[in-house]
């Protein structure tokens, strides 16, 4: 595989993070994950805006112009013979002295990785998947709003728990906050439909303000649904007419079954993708495809 490294393209084994890079030493760095449609990245400007805001908060001086990223990505995809790609753009703080930083980071490292999109059959989108409640709690964010940072230990521990509890093979795990509110999945944001209202946990629960989450909220409003952010419980979720999760790679996937901590499963609706989730998935794909 070939990778993008600080604007160039090199073999993966040649891309080396220096031992004094504070991304390696202290996890000071950010990343964005997105995918292409028709070879073009969808909602790229929004991803780069979130990345830039995080860099400002962390004192990382980094320019990420959309047109430059598009051109760089096209070259990296071509070098790997990919027409469509799962993309990860990473910015690390760069090299500095051992010890916590005293100044802003002036020389960050940028890494652009691509791989083929995962094989997600349309059956998944018709039938949905399981969402398992985890004991692992969502940690508090690094700042007022959670960064998409290189510090990913909480998600990794949640993934390890999910693998060990006997959930369905393609299940997603759901974390609660320390206070017991619904937060988000291991790699997804959460939505549910109840009494005709589209609900999603508030950003002040410590969730990542997902790019796909925001777009789905806008699409739901455009379709005439009231969208409400708030603090919700597992019991409220089990009474929902529809449940779905979102991320930039899988788009919008319905939840057919809710699995409690004790292993008890509750079917959502008729156990398949509901009409609202299907409507929003169609709208999302239509827009993404048109942009691609």
C-alpha cells in the first residue's frame, strides 16, 4: 500500500512517526474518517472544519484546504488503484521536547490513509443489526466538546467488551454516560424515533458531534420531522418505534434488536429497517451520490 505523507505519496513502510512526535508521546493529534462517492469525498468541508477547530484548540498550526486535500486524495487513491475508498486523514502534533508543551506546534505531520470500502450488503440496511448496551461508560470529553482525537482507549475498551459478551457478529456497542444517560456507539452516533419525533443524545452528554449525525438531523428536519436533542435513558430507547446509528462509512444503519446488560433482547418495531430510517438513508445517499 501507498500512503499520503505530508502532501507526498510514499510506501507505507517508509512513513515513520518520530519518537518525539507528541502525537505518539501524548496522543496530541486528531483524525477524520470519511468515504468517497464517485471517487469524491462527501461532506469534506465539514470534516475539515471540525479538524481545523480541534487543531486550534490544541495549538496545532495546520492548514487543510479542501481543494488541496481532494487533489492529494485523488493521487493516493490512484496510487492504490482504488475508485472508491475508506479514508482517514490524521494530523499529529509533530516533534517537540519531552514534556508537556509550552508553545504551539508549528510542524505537524499529516497522514492520509486509504483502503477499499468494507463490503456492506443491502441486507444489512434492510434488516438492521443489534445494539448491545455495554458496562463500559463513555468517558468525559477532553474539552467542552469531544475531539476526534488520537486518544481512543475508551472506544477500544468498549470494543473489547462487545467482543466478549456474546452479542451478534455485526453488533454495535452502546455506552452510557457516568450519569446513566444514552451517549453513543463505539463508532457511531445514536438516533431513535418516538411519538413522531426524531431524538438523538445531546452533545453535552460528551458524544462526538458527528458529521453524518448533523447531516441526518438536517435531512430529518427537511423531511418534516421534529428533531430533538436531549438526555435519554435505556428504558426510553427500548420503547422507540425505530432506532438507528450513523457514521460516515456505514451511513445510516437501522437497529433491529436491543440487547440489555443481562443479555435480554428487545425487538425494535417489526425487526427490520423502519420507514423513517429508510427515508433518511435514501435522502442521504441521493445527496452523496449527486455530489460524487
